[in-house]
């Protein structure tokens, strides 16, 4: 029977490992596909740029002047590539905002702050009761029983569950310490040393909860700040889009009263697309076509709005570069948060508050095994979260779009 149960456990472990490996392989395949697409676009851009550069060099060799046709090709390419940044940058901002809190990763960290038998294997209520009994903080069994009843009431009360998750440990502990102190004052020979020992025992747990609570508070604050920065960047991008799109014959639709900024951006950029801009520039060019030839000199001279647009392209590039700074900062702060959570877990390990897990008909895990499993699980979840963000945002693609604009803006 035991062998059969052990076989089931091993099979489940193998299935779990296989599923995790398949998920990792699928994610890696998607990343490779995106990297291939980026390289393909980069090669196409490089080919286009080389063609324009070749034309410009031939012009200079032949008559020491760059022809109007080459100027127009360069101007058109600069405009087309710069408008592509709008869509890419808008999508990336929206994506990063939505990724500020990952349910799997953040949910696991939240579970680490549970006072009711979370991943660390202990229930704070049981710890309080067992410590009070072991230390014997009261003279009589009646007072001890009464204290244990109060402990149960405080831990399970709506007031305790109503405070932030990790702070429940502080709320419950402080309430019970006050109850114990008040009860001791009524005794003939109160032993406050026992109360101090009881506080010291609880403090092992509160040190861990305090470290975790501090890490969560800093992370929540930094997340809020980053959302504000991203939303302000969206507003800057929107203001520039309104100015620039008008120069390309595009009329911005009004934003509905119940429409979020994200939805509005998606609606606008669904119309102000690469196809729209390419078609608009083709129509401009056709105005100056006669007998199969285009009068590029007149086109460049008369279409001043296009030149004005091109002259302001650097502003769009700067907004994209600002997002890249926010993107890099996101991972820097996320790494610091992860380190702080690991430091809290190390405190729990050092203070020996992690309890061994008991299995069915299998050897129980040791506290060290529980600690290592939790830290490894946390690292895996963070890696999955980070890889998901990098795959969906693809910052290398945004950098290449910036490079394209700079390359074509040499005239």
C-alpha cells in the first residue's frame, strides 16, 4: 500500500515537472518567434536605409547635391517610421500598467503573510495558545482558559480580518499582549517576566511579518508612483499625437465621457495607423504626379506641414526613450522588492518559525525543505512573470523603431 502511494506521488511529481517544462518551452518558443520577427523587421529597415543612403551618395558623387526625390523618400520614411512609434509606445504603456501586479507572483507573496497556516506551515493562533500554555503566564487554569477564548475571538473577529493582510499579526498580537497585561495586574503576584518571555516568543513571528509588511508597503507605493508616471506619459503622448496627426490630415475623434485613456488610445490608433499614414503620403505624392513623373521640388516646397512634422519627430522619440527608462526602472524596483521578500523569509528561517509539513504516509518535510521550496517557488514565479513582461512588451522592437527614425532623419 505504501509503495503504491509512493508511486502515485512520484508520478504526480513527474507530471508536474513535465507540465512546468512544457509551459517554459512554450514561453521560450514565443520569445524566439518575437525575436525572429524583430530581426526580420530590422533587416528590412537596414535594407531600406542602405537603399536611401546609396541614392544619396550617388547624388553627391554625380552633382554634389542630394536630389529632391531622395529628400522626399527620406522624409516619407521618417514620417512613416515615427508614426509606428505611437502604436508601439501606447501598447507598451498600457501593457506595463496592467503588469504592475501579477496575480500568481503577488498572490503567492500575499499568502506568505497569512496568520492562518500559510505556506510557512504555522497558525499564529496556535502559536499564541501553545506559547501561553508552555510559559504559563497566568496563575490559574480559569484565567488561562479565558485568555485562550479571547485569543480565538480576536484572531477570528471581523476587526482582525478587516486590517491589511500582514498587519493582522500585529493587530492580534498587540491586542492579546494588552489583554494579558491587564489580567496580570489583577493577580496577587503577577509574573511580568513570563509576560516578557511570551512577548519574546511572539516577536520571532512579528519580526518576520514586519519585514514582509515593509517590503509590501514599499512595493505598493512604488507601483502607485509608476502607474502615475505611465499615465502622465500617456497624456504627453496624447497631446503630441493631437498636434502631429493634424499635420497628416487626421482629425482626432472626441473622447467619450465614460472612455478610459487606454480604450481611447486604442480607438484612435486603430484609425491613425501605418496604413492610414502610408495612404495619406501616397495621396500627397499623387498631387504632384504628371505624365508619370513627380515634381518632388514642388512637393517638398509646398507641403510644409510634412516638413514641420518631421522636424518635431525627435519629441516622439524622447517620449519613447522616457518609457524605456520607466521599463528598466520597473525591473530594478521589482528585483529590490523580491530581495526584501527573500530577506523576510530568511528571518523566518533563522528564527525557526517555519513548521515542517506533514504528508500522507510519506516522510514529513523538514523546516529547511519547506524554506527552500518556498524560496525556489518564489524565484520561479518571478522569472515567469518577468519573462512574460519581456515577451509581451519586446523593448528591443521599440529601440529599433527609434533607431529607424534617427536613421532616416539625416536630411
